[in-house]
C-alpha cells in the first residue's frame, strides 16, 4: 500500500511492504483528551465505539488512545475510568483498547503537578479530605523539623502554612495516592505501553526521534517502564531516608535532593548509597520519559520542515519496520487531523479540551486501506483512500 499523495513536498520510498492494518481490522485512534470527558465520549459514539450507555459497540475494532488523558481539564478521572472499563469489555467482542502513556501521565506519576487543575483535585476529594490534609500537614511539619536540625531549612511559619494549605487543596493527598504505584490509577498506568504497532502503523504520543537509540517498539516500552519503576524506587528510598516528604512535587523534591547532594559532596554525609540515589534523581533530564528527544516528548515530525527532514523520517521508519506514524502531543493550527510528509505522519491531537485549546474532538480511522478523520456531527474527512 502506498501513502496518499496529498500535495506535500516529499514522497518517501516505502520502508516495508506491509498494510496499514491487518485485513478486515478497523483501528480508531484518539489523541490528547486532557480531562475533556464529554467530548471524548462524543467522539467515541460518533466512531461507533460506544453506545449511549457507554457499552462497547466497536466489535473487533482496536481503539488506540495516544496518551495525555491527564491534566488541564477537570474530568481526567472519568476518562480513565471509561478507558479501564472499555479495556475489559472490548475483548468480549474481539476488540481491543490500547491506552498509551503520554508525557502528562508520566508527569503525574512522577509528581510533576504543574498542570493539574483545582477541579481535578476536587474530583478526588472525600468527606475525610480536610482531616487527611491536616494530618499530612503535621507529617510535613515533622519532616521539616527533621530537616531543620542540620540547618538546611528554616521551619514553616503561619504564612507558609497558609500557602501550603492553598497549594494542597482538598483531594490533593487522595490524588497523589491514586497515582502512586499502589493506587488504582497508578497501578493501571504503570502497565500501559508508550508505543504500539498495528500492521505497519506505529502509534505513540510524541514521536520517534532520529536520535533515539532504542531499536524497536518492545525496547521503547521496556525502557519507559524501567524508568518509571526506577523513579518510584528512588522516591521511596529518599523518603525512607528522610530526604523527601512523600507528597512533595517533583520540583520540590529535586530541590531537596540537590541540597542533600551538596551536603554529601562537601563531606557532611557519609552515605555512599544515598549519594548514588541522589545522583540518579538529579540526572532525570537524560531519561527517555523526560528528554525532549524521548518518545513521549518529541515534536520533530509535527514541526520540522518536510523538505529537510524527509530522509530522516525514511530512516526511522525503515529501522522500526513501519510506514506510518500516528502521533498526539502537538496540535496543528487547523485543529484537525493533519497528514504530513506525504501522508506518512498523522497528527491527531486536535485540542479536544476546547476551554484551553479551542479545538474539537476527533479520531483517526484506519480501515480497508483508508485513512479518515472522524469528527462529531461532520462527514468523515478522507485523508487517504484505498492507497491512492
């Protein structure tokens, strides 16, 4: 099958002789949701994946969600619950749900909470939230006292306490617990892949950078899972040693780790094992789950000039034995599903969270050699028809 010629600048030679999806298979891929629960449900209904009762009606279809369910919007929890439910129901009809990790899922698991909305915290609140919040303030105060004994930090005053309570609203602690390795959503997300391949199409959140040194989809998923596990282990060990408070943000934790590293290096500590843990924690920027060249963050195929980077794309596709990449993460200006590089790249993040991105819900359908953009209350947009 050849990619459709859509008037783009560069026609690439085929990497391998495969098909976009196995014969008779229908794939529906949805990009970034960011807590936009209702629009997500709308596009699933429009695509025939669920009915009005949210029961799976896709038959043997494969639903791929390319990550970034989390952050910015208020209803990420409901989106996750729906994906988890459909993951159980789809196989009963021969279908499948492949919910992939985006950079925002890994951010939340790592404690990078810059984009979590107050409404999202509130969705995790319970009648016990205020009591739990006060309890954790006391735990945090004991932690700070322990850290202060070495002269590293001053104790919080009343103004700091008020600021702390403002930064940790009702639902905050429950949110962190839910995405921990032992939490409902944390356990589920840590089992998700970052990349999946169906036929000769590879689906992921960011992209496969030419600088990526991993050889195949399996290696990428193993490395991402390994790094998330390593982060969990580091956080647990540093908390046990009193360097971190378990509910700190990633930024706060790295600040504490940097201060402790300086103490260790200046001779104020005598714990080689601790120094090793701190060194790993402070080198995060080189990890695949953080790096701008990593599969969850890379934006090159959405932003690089096609005439200059076509040969790089050809080499990447050949190395991964694929013909197409289906990517989220980067919104095209049209807020529509957009092919690039002569139809070898499909950008499917269309800014579904309209309050933030002014976009729309959408899905990419791959079936019978056809690529179509699906929208709510609109005719399907043919992107590539029967290999023409």
